[in-house]
C-alpha cells in the first residue's frame, strides 16, 4: 500500500510509503505529483479504501519488488513518458540502468562468506 492516511483531527496526514530511503526525493515527489495529476486529468476513480494488513492481502496491486522490475515498468510506461517528457524519461531510465549495473558488479560480504570455500 503506497499511501496511508494516518493520525486524526488536525494531525491527519498522508504518508507516501513507496520510495525507499535511497530514492532521490525530488524524483519521488515529482512522480507522486505526476501520478496524482494524471489521475485528476483522466478523471480516474479512486479505489475503495483498504483496511487491514497490506502485506498479507493477495488481491491488491503491488509495487515493483526490485530495481530491475521498476526499471522495466518505467521503460514501458507511456504515462511516465507523457508526464515527464521523452528527455527526462530517458535520463531517469539511463541513470537507473547504470545504478543497477553498478550494483550487480559489487561483490558483497555475504557472497564472499557463502561462496569462498565452494569455489
């Protein structure tokens, strides 16, 4: 569940829980705003509010589980291209692919411990 309404009275607020702590906050906010504007412009209906444990629910849409899944969705997204334009869409895609490639070239301590004696 990406957005939550929390608090009560004057302390009521909305939390966006989609981006990770490593996300570029400017891109994250721009994406949330662009998605909201896309919904407003296209008069999309909000789904029913969800109550319960979102981690255990099987019948709700899921956000990408990994960076590679997010890259794939971003690359194919006409909405992202429409909201940000071709140049920005391509720039973000190129940055994300470079980040994924850099991540995959890193040998972690876990890999060293797990595979050192097997190889």
